[in-house]
């Protein structure tokens, strides 16, 4: 039942459809969240495990930080070691790495939207009431490509058979079953989303396959190494053609279906474009020119407040990790080169230590990182494609620029980024193909590991700013720190008690039905939590009723 | 519904029946081949699977990276949507399930009371240091929760190297004292089917599930792996094996020999020590690491993160002799 006046505490544990385990615990006052804490619940200690190992081997280990963003940790580790050696990989190897990273980001955005997030908006059961012919008309209109009614009949029939069989499987106990006031798509809109949910399962498989042509496998690529890449086999004309065909198919789905579905959501859920706000935005640069190492396609920076047009450059020396609210031995805020990972579990205490996560801060402030941060920074820097596509989406949904700073804005930014990135992939692929046609391509260069060095790898990955920091002593890994996007977004408060991005974003969220708080899921999911660990978001709040869901 | 719509509907339904049936038979045939049976066994498998209530599967996540789940999403025979809509009932899986919080927990409780029982799949290792506080789900340690769920299951599958043997977090010095499912469940007398790999090939998962449903427990090796999929070494099935036999080795990754696809043995390939079907099953239906020029790191072997490392070394530097 909708309960707009609900006051009390809500715990959602586990939050599902994320990477890892997550718990949300918030305080709600008159149907609106007024405070929240975020706390990771799993410690694996990869930074400790890689100590003493050969630096060139570390990327294999840290890649296993995450099987969703998988290859990004491997690439970032390789960049850190190559940076420490003062080494530059051959341009063709950098092109291959671009193609691997780009397909990974787009794959990730797609799976996130359809399979981790869309059930927050799409009532699959309600889709059974749809008229597939009307749904096809709608799908054709929003996607800009002809959708055959027969296709939607097939999906409709399959869903009907599935539901009538009585085993709801992964849809059992969904918040939308039996109707939910915060789910507002029409039956036809629900059918379009549900059909694309299924179709996206097949499309993501194809993007992953395209990526594997260069990566050797997906998840967890194996061809990227310190020194370059090993996939000479992928440069054969038939392999490049295989990649191109898969890529074109996926690109069409993104340009039409993904874009169309975000238009449906933006139109139907204007309130989701009004909550979920954070304050500051930051991301790194990536996709540098493979020859010069300059002119990144993703240009990083920082945006303070919501001052569109005033993005500033990033100074990595200003990154520090705070420990005082995490389960670690106490210490002052430290730059990642000097960071210490010394676990000390003391039990859950929201006023004290409450997370396995450290709290990274930029110039002492919490920042949001990820696709929305990147697009806002690009928008601020006047990058045309971002401005055109963001504005087009806003106009199609009758939303304003300020609506970008929201849960829906975060979700739409991923779609816009996917479109832009897929457009750019073509250029990198053509470049690589031209090189392969011209003769033997250099994909790997020999290197020598220094005895003493330090290095950093930056990467603008799916979920935001990822950096790995390595100190090499006696040719071995002496210290290793990973500062990951979900730590920026979902970490705990800092030494000064300032909340993290997700903690900020939950405040002000409405909760229509405290038994089924889908609005909280929408906001937490909009960050695409990928933490290989769980997060508590816990409220401090006084003597209110306590409800565990 | 207007007349045109009805016409389209009838045609679509007919197509749907045809397509599903074809897909399903193709899938069963594929599974038969993956299980080392004649493709004609596919029809028999299809008969065994059809018409029954879909078997319930509870999929738990421990100390892991979700790479194994991601690998499952890449399934083609059958597609993941066919797997969860037409083959099994995926009653609990935090990565994809719609329900959250209490509703998710209720789904778990309901599935555990399923009169037909359930299969339990566990991805990830289980932290045990300090009573397991290094990994908790819903305020319960993974150790306690998984013991409860697995203890009542008809069968337990350890999905991936972490669940099988502890995996990455169990690498030295194993800060959270993570262990595999088999080690954790030993006091209960439960031995899981181990499907190691980082990630495992999803084909091996589907093949194991179908084997369980149609023929019962597959034969396992001493490391708990189905011999159907892990019976031979990567080295024995490697497409670069002829180069090995002729003593044709790539000595650097920048060499002409590396370009020409020569044996990676001296660049650290762990294929001779590694039991898995990567060369025949392929990843993503298109390649596998050695085909793409990358040495095998032995990711389906117990303790490979320590025992087969460092990976970027010629095996001779480890003092081994192939």
C-alpha cells in the first residue's frame, strides 16, 4: 500500500541486481528520505595479495577484483606498471586496447540498463495486457526503426506461457507484482521494455564476443600484458570483418532500442529526473591518441556544484583516501602511493567505523564519478556530440538541463555515452584495419622492469574514475592501491563526516510504499554499484519505528 | 484485437512454437555433444527435460567478482533467457532477480521449501577468518548462510575457481582465510561438483546441469571436477600442440614465432598442468586465450594463483621440467 506519510527506517537487504552484496538502511520522514549511510561488507584483500609479486603479473590478480568491469582493472594495472617503467606500448596495441575498453564499457552499460536496472521501471507482468500491434507502433516511433508486430507477439506469447506456468523464477516477488504506484508505464511500454530486456541478453553476448576476438575471452581478458597485446590472430581480415559485423549489429540496437527505451522512461518518470542529485563530478581522461598519447576522446576533469560550463582540469595529487569510518587501523588521509590497507573489523557503528570501504576524496570533497560525470564535464567543455545528444534526449522527454543532475540523468548519460562511444569505435577499427593491411603490425615491445619505481594507471571505466598506484622495490610489488569508482560513489563518510555521492543522492528520495521502496533501488542502481562487496546505507536517525524489509 | 492483429498473432504463435522447439532440440543436441555423447542422444535428453516442472535453482554469491555469472549471461546454447524461462526456474540469484530485500529473502525461503527440492549453485569463496565477518549477506555470515542453503539442496555446484578451491582471495597470504565450498561443507558430508575456471566456460555449467537432470551425478576427478569437461589437459587438446611436438617455441611476444602462432610453452603457458576443455569448447564461441596468443594461466587448477605463478615466467625458471 502506498503510504506517503511514512516515517521511520527502511532496511533493504540484500539489494539485488548489482555486482556484489548491498544493504540499504535509510531514514524516511513523511515519505522522504532524510539521511543514509553506505557501508561495504566484504573484504578480500587483493592489495595485500599482490604485494611481493612481479609487477608484470599483478594485472592478472587485480583483474579479478571484478568480473563485470573485468578487463578494466587489468588494463589499469598494466598502465600503472608501464607508467612506472616509462614505457609506451606500440600504437596498434593501444588501438586494440581502445577497442577492448570501448566494447567493455558499452557492454556494461547495456547489461546494467536492461538486466540490472530496467526492472525498477518496467512491470513485466503488466506487459501481458499489452496489444502487441500498438506496442510495435510505439516501439517504431521511439526507436526510429521499424519494429515488426510479430516480434512483439512472440515475446508476448512467451511471457504469457512463462507466467501461466506458475514458476516465476527470477521475477518472483518482484516489487511490481500486483501493481505498484511508482510503476507507471502503459502495458505497451512495458512490453517494449520487456522485449528489449530479452533482446539485450542476446546483443550483450554479441558485444562480448566482439571484444573476445581481441581479448582472448570475456569475462577476464588474457591478451593484454605489460608491453602490449598478444592477439596477432585477431588482425586477420576475416577476424576484423567478424568484429565489424558484430559491432554493427550492436550499434544499431544501441542507436535505436536503447535510445528509444530511455525516451519512454524520461517521458513517463519526470520525478525520477528530479531526485537522486549529488554535488560534485569528477572523472579521468581516456582513449588518448594511440600515436601521441595526447588528445583523449574522453577528457577528464572536475565539475564543482552544478556549474555547467565551468569544468576544471584534474590534479591527481589532490586525491586522498580517508580511513576513519572504515574498518581499518587508524591513520591520516593518505595519497594512494602511501596508502595502507590494514584491516581491523570492529563491528558496525554508523557513528564510528561502518564500512570495508575507504573514503576517497578530491580536494577533501566527495565527488560522483561515472558516465554522468563524464557527460557533464564534456557538456561543460562544449563537446558537440555530447551536447547535441543530451539536449535531444531532454527535448524528447520534455525535461530541462537541470534534470541531468538526477537518478534519471545518470541512467540516460550511459545511453548517450554508449551511442557516442560506438560511433567512435568505427574510427579506431578502420585505423587498425589500415595498419593490418599495410604490413606486419607491432603489438608488443620488450621491456625491462626497473628495480625501484612508482607508477599510476588511470582509466575512465564504465562506472567512473579508476586508478591503480604501484610502488616497485627490488623489482617486486612493494605497495599497491586501487581506488575504484564504486569507492568514490558508494564509500562511507570521510574524516570530516561529509557523505559520499550515493549517501547524498538518497536524501530527498520519495518512498511511496515503504514495503516495496523501489525509488531507493532506482537511485542506488543508477550508480551501477559494482563493488565486489556489499554496502550498507544506514540511517542515524533517532527513535523512529524500525522496519526490516 | 482487430482482424489484422489476430492474423499476425496466429502466425507469430505458430512461429514461436516452431522456433522454440527447434531451439530446444538444438540445445539438447549441443548438450549431448558437450557431454561426450552422440548428438542423437539430444532427442532423448529433450524427452527427459520436457513436460516436467522446471527444476528450481538457487544461486548464491560469496566472495567473488560475479565473473562466473557474467560468463553465464554469454550462453548461446541455450541463450540465457531460454535457460531461465524454459529450462530451469532460477528462484534466487542476486545478480538478476527482480525482488530485493525482504522480498528476495522470502523468495529464497520459498525456494528452499520447494517440494521438488532444489539445486544450489555457489559462486565465490567463503571467508572464515574471525568467524566469517569478512563477508556477510543480510547480517548473516556467508559461512552460515551457505551452509544452511547448501545443506538442504539436492545437489551443490561450485561455480568457478573461487567456489571450487578458494580462488583469488585465497591466494597468499589469504587475508580473509577464504576457502572453497567443498572445504566449508566437508563437516556436513557434502561434496560439491566443482566447475573451476576463471571464469568457467558456461557450456560446462549447462552440461553439468543437464547431466544432473537426465543421468544423475557425472563422474568426477580427484579435484571434484566432471571428467566430461576436465578429463584432458589444455596442452593435449591445444591447437598449437603440433608446434610443441616439433620443438617450435615462441621465445618473446614480439617475435615472428609469436605472430606465426608457435607454442607458448616457454612464455609461461601452464596448459600442460591444466585440466579443462578451453581448446574445444572455446570462449564466447570465437576464441580462447592460446589462440589469441596468450599463455594459459592454469585457472581451473586448485591453488593456481600461487602454485602456477608467477605467470610471466618460463616454466623452467620455476624449476619445473615439462
